C-alpha cells in the first residue's frame, strides 16, 4: 500500500526580500541555503514521495514574510497551510491576525523564533494576553521553535493557556552531537514528558539530522524517537522534513528512509497517524480527494 504523507514542516524563501536575518552568504555553515527555494524546487520531490500537502513555516521575523507565504499558498496547490509570524508580545498583533484569517484560509498558526531570543524565559512572560486569546478565538495553533533550554518556560506557557494547541518543532532540537551523557539530556527527557502530559501539545519528528553527527541514521535517532513515542504516542506525533534546511545534512529521500526505519515499526494505522493524520487534524488541513476516498473506504469497513 502506498503511504500518503503530509510534510508538516518546510520552508520557502527568497533572500533578496531582505528580512532573513539569520540567512547569510558569508556564513560557511549557512551559505548553501543562500539562494531562492521556491515551490518549483520541491514539487517533483513531493510527488516522488507521495507527499500530498505541506505546511509552510515562517523563516523571518516579519509580517511581510507571512504575506509572502500566504501569497505562495494561494498559487501553490500542495501548500495546505501556513504558519506565520507576528510579534505576540503586542496587543495590536490581534488585528493583524484577524485580518489575515479573514482574507486567507491558509493561515493555520503562528511561530515566534524563540530559539533566537536572548531571553530563554521570554515565552513564559512576554506574550500579550489579548493576542493569545485572539489566536484561540481564530482557531490558530502555536508552533514552538525551542531548544532544550527553553522547555521549562514553554511548559509554563502551556500551563497558562490550556486551550491553545501547541506543537513542539523538531522535538526541541535535542543536542545529539554533544551526546547523551551531558547536561541537556536529562532535563530534555523530563520536560518533554511533562509537556506531553498536556493533551493540547503535540510534537514534530523533524529537523533532527541537522542536530545529529554527520551521516547519522536511524540508530542515532532511535533514543529520540523512542522517548517521543513513549511520551506522545503516534496520534500526537507528526512528521516533517524541515526542507531546505535539511539539505545541510542530508536530502529528502534519505530523511524519509531514516524516518521510515523507525515509523515503519508501528502498525499501519499508527504509521498513517505520524505520516499524515496527526498533521491533518492538528492544523485543520482541508481533506483532499484521495484522503476522502481513503476515509470512505475505512468507514465502509466499520460495522454500522
């Protein structure tokens, strides 16, 4: 049976737009990404790997980039949803979010770039209540771009807003190059479990090869996968590529192969959850014809 997928985390950008502060041609580690990455660069790859839809995620701290992404979504059939950016510490961002949702069906969530903020506690105290309440009222989700040192503050944010759906991007970027015997690992395990105890929190199985040693495979990622599976279960895990950042460590086909070595150990229904169904449910993605046919077939097999 062909596995249908949703890529719950990918990016497009055009550096000439000028608002990608982290994307620098003079940084050797980032320079390969300093070019346009647009839908035409990804479409054939998605088709080859049976990826039905993607979630396009912000890469710049600007409302202009969100407008750019929403425009791409309107002209690109495979983009199922957009996760944009506003300054969630400002009350006036509520107006911006309401305007976008009214005009653009593709806006599904908001992501502040927490990993780049000097204040690791920012998410626990800075968001404006009016803006968070507006996100809830509009049915938007919160993407948490965090590292292990941010998890304590993220937990307090989750506790303060129990009705806000939250997804942890890239499993909070566990520091795999440093190994499991250093001080990040124990708190990461404990705090990921504490976050998973809150039912509105899900987690992306994405962005891990760029955190791992060179040429890492399933064996290096298994400790992460096993802990995420224990904490969240397959119905609260969703797969993503983090393309084109992925290209710094691997390629799309290899990442699918590595991920499938782990996801493929689950039952067929559980695999479908991680590859497809959790993302569709969490982001409220529109059902496509092939998905509708699958759902109808599943229903036909159930007793009345």
